[in-house]
């Protein structure tokens, strides 16, 4: 595949992702306000908890989609259509098996819903209707939409994004209208299934249009399964890593409900909505460098590899620092203006959320290089992350409620993502001492913290309050963000060679991965 074609596809993916990100961001805040006002925090908490239960059932899938995507890269490059059809057939067979497992598990889980929601203000018919609607919508992906993996592996994920996000935006608008005029829970839930059916029809029509030669047979996939043993090899490793990620990010609402209430789940959901949207923006901007990292590692120039690593890590540090400071200063007044003071959580909760988010924003560079080197075999680390998270969250949740649950995720992230992953990359990938990493990490972090403390006390809302109105909030946001960004960039420019190099590349309009 020509480099120019890869570049065009990457840029197109980024543009489509960014466009729908902005549209979704605007609509999500308006819709959240409407849904909270009309449906109530308890119902949104119920919906969030049910979706997390569905996430548990989806554990059977983790790793298979990524493994199939990896196996597809070579035949796509070689335009081996016969092999592509065989791999997609295998994928269809595996996904159908998973679909039946999820269906059976969901029926079994449904028997325990009354025990999971013993004190909910909603009757059982609403709970069961919502549960099976979400299940039905999810099963469509396993039985019908499995071919969409080909689009992602072929760098045409913009097709999936465009159709899926368009359907999501339309569904959300319809939900807002129906809720506003009827306030009917059943109509709101039904649109989830309608979205799944509509999206499936349109997506498969588009796949047939893009790949008219794609012919798959589920029965053939069963026969061909043994022909591709590498699928299970990669799946086993990636499954453990994705399981760890799932526990880290997806079980928090369920644990929060266990130790608090559905209302607190909804309150926490307001904050994570903001955090997740920002994380999505960071990934849209920087995630496209993953393929370039793989090509760079294939060159084998260790000096250049580590130089680019620090460029990417420096950028993430600067962005993470700016975002974290802005979140600390602006989230509480924004929640108050957006939803009302009754939805504001204590500052120590916000601090824990931001610490977790900072690690998430900065880990991307390390993860990209670990994937580029194919370093998936540290499955013990993924298991340890799950155990640390659950043990600390269960103990902390029983003692301190919401803050205790959040400490579980933060503890596992600090130990595994913050300490082990860099050591693993340096020892197995770069094959050099990790001391250089820690010296720079502490140096960069210290700069961000010192600048944050100075800006916090020097730029206090003395002459206007960000809680007074959205105009005051926006003015305050602009002042503190620009000031913090300028100071942090200036200091990092002189102590972080990566920032200086990135600035030079930007001014010269050059890419990270130019072949010399």
C-alpha cells in the first residue's frame, strides 16, 4: 500500500472522527440536560448500570476483533481477496459463537435482576424491557455486523464512524424530542434497538458496495478455523489486556452503585462524560500516529525510535497538563451552570478523577510503542491490574464510598501503567535503562505541577465568578488556559528536547515519521 494512500486515509479518518466528535460533544451536553430534567437521575443511573452489566457479558469478545484486524493487515496489503474472505468467514463463525454465549448468559443474568436492583423506584417491566433491548441491540453486531472489522483493518474506519455516528446523532435528537413531549421511558429505550437495526442495514449495504467481491460463509469459517492458529494466539494475549482495561474503565459505575446509589452513578456519569469526551479528542488527534510508530520500529534505528518516543510523550505531557489544570479549575462551575449545584461532587472526588485521567492521557505513547514492538506477553501485569483495582475498590468502597471505588482504579493505574509499562518497554523494546525515563518524567511533571499552583493562586476569580454565567465561565476559561499553556510550554521548551523538536517540525510542516 503506497505511503501517500496511507497518509490520505489517516487524514480522512482523523477529519471524520474530529467532525463527529465536535457534533457529538455539543449534542451530548444538551441531551444530558434534557434527559436528567425529564427522566431523572435514577433512570439514567439505571440505564448506565444495565449497560455496564452488558459490558460484563461482552467480555467473551475482548481481543478477537483486534486479533482479526491484525491478521488482516498482510492479506489486505497483498490484495489476497481469497484469504480475506476466509479470515472474515472465520471471524463470522467466532462472533456467532460468542453471540450465542452472550444470549444464554443474558437469559441467566435476567433471573437475578430483581436482586441486583432491589431498591429501585422502577417496576420490573421497565428494567427487563431496557435490559433485553440493550442485549438485542448488541447481538446485532455479533450476528450481522462482523464484516465491519474489514473496514477498520483497511484504514476505512471513517465509513463506520460516519454511518454509526450519524445514526447516534439522529437517535439522540429523536430521544430528546420524544422525552420532551411524552416523558415515556419505553419510547426512549426502544430507539436504542431501532438505531441498531437501522445502522446494521445501512452498514452492510455500504460494505457490499465497497467490497463487492467479499463472500463469506459461516459454515466455511468453522472449517477454516484451524487454518489460522495465529488468531487464537493473539486473541489470548489481547484478551487479558483488554479485560484489564475493561475492569479499569467499565466496572466503576457498577461498583459505585453497589456502595452508593443510582443517583450517585448518574452524578459521576456527568463528570465522566466530560472526561471521556476530552480523552476521545486526545485520541483523535494523536491516535493516528500508531501506524507510523510501527513503521518506525521496523526501520530499526534505535536512536530515532527513542527520539520520536520522547517527542510523542512530551506532547502528551503538555496536553495532559493543560487539560488537567483546566478540568480542576472549570469542571465544578461548569456542572453548576450546566445541570445545577445539586449535581456538583466534592473537590476531592474531582481530584481523584483528574489524577486517573492524567495517567490515561499520557500512557498513549508508551502503549503505541509496546504495540509497535508486539509486546503483549506481559499478561501477568494485566491480571495484576484487575486484582489491584478490584481489591482496593471493594475495600475502599465499603469504607469511603465513591472515593474508595475511584482509589481502586487509580492504584492499579499507578502501579501497572505508571511503573511497570515504561520499565517493560525500556527493557524489552528499547533494551536500555529506564532511569532516563523516570528522570525526565519527574522533571516534566514537576514543571506542570509548579505552573499549576502558581496559576491557581495568581488567576483566582477575583473580579468575576465563573459560576455567574456561561459568559463569565468562558472568559475565565480562556484566561487560565492561555496563561497555563503559555507558561508550561515555555518551560518545557527549554528542558524537554521533544517539545523543541516538535515545534521545529510543526514550523517546517514536517511529519514525525519522514523516511530519511
